[in-house]
C-alpha cells in the first residue's frame, strides 16, 4: 500500500522549496534528477478509470516501468492506494506480469483478465515531468521520499480537430517509505512555514483523465461505513474521522471552483459530520483547541455560502401567488449575495490557513496524539471492542433528543433549533454505527429521524431567511431600487412566518409521534 501526501505549489515557488533548510537538514545525500515520460493506457470508454484504477508505462533513465494503481482513498490530502510495479521491455504494458503480481481478491485483477479489456487498451494521455527526489530521514528515524514534479500532462483525444490539450504540473509528493504516517504531516507543516502550499486531491492520472474526457466536478456525498464489531473504539473513531475527511476533501476542488452549490453543501456536511463524531468521542479524546477553532472558521465560511444558496434557490424559489411576484427582485439579489459568499468560500478552502488546518488535523489523527493525555481508564475504553460504546452512544443520543422534544409543539424557535441539532447528531451517530446493527432496524429509525429533520429544517430555513432578508437591502446598497427591495423583504418575511405556521402543528406532531414510536437499533 502506497501512502503519500500530495501538495500543490506555484511554479515560481519551486526555488523556495529547493532552498528550504529542512531538505538540507534531513536529506540523505544530494537530490536525484530524473526526466520522465509516462504513457497512460485505458480502453476507449475508460473502463480502468471507471473502476478507480490507473495503468501507466514510464520511461526513465533508459528503462521502461509499468505501474498499476487501484483502490484506496484520499483523505485530507493523504493518498493511500494499492500499487504494483514491474520492469517491462517497451512502452506497452505486460498484463501477464501484472496478473501474477496482483492479489487474487483484488477486483482489478478480474477486470484485466477480460479479453475485451486487454485487447482494447490504448494510450489515453501522456505526462512529461522533470522530477527532483530527496531521500529524507527525520530525527525520529522515519524515511520519507520527497518529490518535486514539474512538467505537463497532454492529451490529443479531445475533439474532432485532434488538437492537443495540456495542463501544467507543479506539485510535491511526500511518500512514506518507513515509519509513521504522522511524520509526513510534520514535514509538510515545516515546509508550509516558508513555501505557499495547497493540499492536492487529484492524482496525475485523475487530472489526465479529466483532460482526455472533460467532465464537471461532481459533489461527493458521504460513503457508507463498513465497521466490524471486533474493532476497538479507537479504530472505529479513526475510520469515522477518515470517512468524514474523504467527504470534505472530495468536495474541496468543487468549492474552490467558486460556483458549485452542491459541493459547498456536501463539504459543509462533511465538516458537520466530523464535528459530530468528535463530540461523540469527546469523553475519550479531545481535539486541540487551536484545530477546533480553525474547523469552526472553515465551517462558518461554508455555512454563509450555504445559507444564501438555500434562501435564493429553495426558500424564495418555492413561493407562489402574490408572494412570488414580490420575491422576484429578492431572488436576484440573494443570488448575487450567494455568488459573493461562494467566492469567499473558495478563498477560504484554497488559503494557507485551510492547508495548515487540514494538515494539523491529519497529523493529530495519524499520531493518535490524544493518547499522550489519556488516563489509564480512558486508554482501556479506547482499546475495548466498539459495540458496547456504540449502543451506549445511541441510547444517550436518543435520551437527549426525547428530553429536548418533550415540548416541541409549543417550543420557541431557539428550542426547536436545539431539537433539530439533537436529531441531526442522533442521525449521524446511527449512520456511523449502522453496519454494527441490523439493517432492518436501522433503516426505519433513520427514516423517521429524516422526516423529523425535514420538518425542523424547514422551520429553521424560515428563521435563517428572516435574518438574511433583514440584511439583504443593506448588502445591496448600490442598487437604485434599495427602498423597494426593503419593502419586498419586509412583506416576504411576514409571509414566510405565517406560511410556516400553517399546518406546522399537524406535521410536527405526526413526525414526532412516529419517531417516538420507532425502536432504537439493536
């Protein structure tokens, strides 16, 4: 399993990296310079790509080397993938050699055994890279390969004109050769002190495929977790945190593009799931205050964009009749504010501050730094099997939700908000631990929680809309029709408040009654 951290840097900052004192201090000899030419192959319909695999043949120093990478994941910039590598005679892959190297249980082996796949492989894109390699040894004895790659990815498989498309490459790869993965983040954080860096979430293969077959960035939703009752509490926490970070990092490029509504939503959900998970385990481990503060900052930047998206695209867009006419100008103004907040969110996720936050969080996770301050009792609980902890957590969350929801039908907006938060945390916890329980028990429970959340969510959207509509006229102060905008906003605030009240008691009562009757998964 290859474990590496990918970081992006501007080409003009490469000299600053080469001159960084850490490389001189940790390097085991002079850096190695390589000129590399890679040929990536796939079928015309990109079957390897669709199976999350990449097959290349590389020419370097007169040798040809084939490499297959498949499976694994990307979490907070840390890439973990299965890798098989062998010498070959020329620029064509040798599938017989690969077949003997790949483990029998690897799905990619069966795919490459299909005649239709083997016979259809052809070059899809190429890379030409100038590589500088430092072999590092940290004071703790960890061995890390630090690679600076600069060059270009090219593809001629675009359009009828056969024109070659290209994209520049300027990135650092820190690959763990021996030791602890936390050392990768120590080195990255040290480099970040002097070199502006961003986390890289796409491999060269992924970038090449996007060049060969252009497609929009897609928002990434949370993937189901597969837990085992024999896992320890600590192992499950790391699995949950990694799952949340996959969702966060999977949407970062979409947010950075500045326009995708769903990427902002899903990255924010990923952060909320992570913060909920940290809350679940807080009796056993505590996130450093400085990291928590930075996660709160990042969540706030995404939250502002999401709130304006919901106002413009959902709350106001669903109005009808007389309200729809009054809302038209407000929708336009709200979309303008949403675009501004998207720009600010993009600036946040591409900032050095965000890079440092994610590196610090991953370093904390990889080093299991919480163990240094744990009591003997906490360590025993962390090492215990997870099922009793999961069951106790779900019971605790349900009791909290039941307590907050007792007066739900007569609750103030602030009290309803607390019920909504409790419902959300209960749902996240149930989904985290779902694979430990019967699916027939989990699905109805989560389903009823979802209905309750929807009712509470609509009322929360109305509260958020009221706050934003008060801000909107002043935010659009440069518009000549500002006074008219203020009148429209006042009318819609009243309309939404009255509309939210209609039928609220019946819907809320039904959703709450059905949830109370649901059985806790067991």
